[in-house]
C-alpha cells in the first residue's frame, strides 16, 4: 500500500519510526516540513528533515528528540569562543550533514536532490521529500513582535504567546518534484502527531499541496499530538488554546477540516470523540504516547486500522 505521510517536528519523526516497523519502508513517501529551516554559522539546517533522517537511520538522540546520539560539541564551543553564534546548538556529528547539504545547495542542487542523496547514504528506504525546494519560512507573531520560527522556538524558548503564524514564501512556493505524484497515487495519506500550526501548516500553505489533499482519492488520517488535552512536548497546546480556542481533540481536528477523514486521539481524550465526529471526522481512540519502540509500532498499527475502517 502506498502511503504518504506529512511530518514535522519530533513527534513526526518518532511516529515514522513506528510506521516503518509495521509497513514496508519502500511503500512510504514522507513530505517533510521546511518552514523551520534556518541558516546558522553560514550553514543551511533543515531540522525537521534531519529529525526524520536520523530517526529512520537509527542514529537520533532519543531523549533530546533532535540531533544525533553520541554527540559532542567541540566545533560549537570553538565557534562560541571566537564570537560565533551558539544559540542554536549544532553538534559535531550533526555538522557533517549540514556541511554536505550546504555545499550541495551552494553548488545549485535542489533541497530535494540533496535530501534524497543523504537518505540513500543513511540507507533509508522510505522516500523523503521536502514539501518544497523553494524558500518557505515560518514566522511567529507574538505580543513582543514577529520572529523567525527558530528565534522564537529556541532563542526565546517559545515563551511568548502566539497571536498568529505566517509562512513567508508560501504563495510562490511550488511542491518539490514528486510530492504531487505521491499524493495523487497514494492509497493512504497520514498526518503525523506534530504541532498543526508550525509543523504541518507550513506544508499545507503550499497551495498545490493543499489542493491535492483536498481532492484526494484515498482516506486521510491525522494523529493528534495531544494526550489528555496537553502537548507531550512543545507549545502545541498553548497555541491551540490561543489560536484555536481550546485544547480538545476537536480543536486539533478543526486545524485539518476538509483534509482528513479520521483523527486518531488518545484514550485520555476519548471524551472528545463525539465532538470530533460532529465535525464529520471519524475519531479513532488509541494509546498515542510513543514511549518506546513497541508503543510507536502500536500507534502506527492503530492508525492503519483506523484508515482501513474508512474503506
Ligand atoms: N532545539 C532546541 O531546543 N535547541 C537547540 O539548540 C536546537 C538545535 C538543533 C540543531 C539541529 C536540529 O536539527 C534541531 C535542533 N533543535 C534544537 C530542534 C529544532 O529547533 C526543533 O525541534 C524543530 O525545528 C521543531 O520541529
């Protein structure tokens, strides 16, 4: 079965690790968020693509959720001592990837081409495509001003309340080669348990991707990032409260109206099932906390079962 997964953030990468345990990786095409890409120390960093690459290659730092396991920080410390920027922590092993990617981009290669090459080098069998090869950047509007995503998320510790999100470059951005074909020929579309506003909406802001999802010819299932009305990690719950008006599973469903047929929600949010159903979206209740490999695979399986029930 050909499956397209929209993924961003740490939750997305964890979910994908579970998914490749229950379906053939070759059947999966991942469309990764690029809205939080950033230039640090002259290097192009694509945090969400990298979280996916590292997770699927089995080299991710599981505890931190981003970057590589067994990391050291000598280059960053040396740069900081010389007055270089160190607010965004790039580890020594991680830097290797950013060097290769940045050199490729500077020599004129597209992000999708270099991403494909990196995935091959890491022996990843799933397809990984950036949503777009064009420049697309998430900006966060807060009472303290407007900030590029990583400045708000990392440098300011995502403490500022969010009044809005906008996606610079989205109007002109075209889907990366292969994205529309993958969506149009998919037998199942999944949206990983990621923050809707900053991990999934940047991809949906690419008009042709959104249109293709609206016109889909197969079931689409999202997984809620909430457990008991709270985000497992990060600011998704605070953003849902302020931008969406609440932190129930129905508020998550509301972020994807017209784009999904079912929403997987946690057992602790089972009381929200009727409100989700009243939006015309089928609720699928499961254990969504991805504490270990078994839990990840169980969630992937429950999501596939929820999708099969839609047929
Ligand atoms: N997150 C942090 O909270 N602090 C960091 O210094 C940091 C560095 C970093 C370096 C490479 C990378 O791929 C990710 C990194 N992240 C860091 C995570 C990243 O900011 C977020 O997880 C994603 O952008 C949100 O999806």
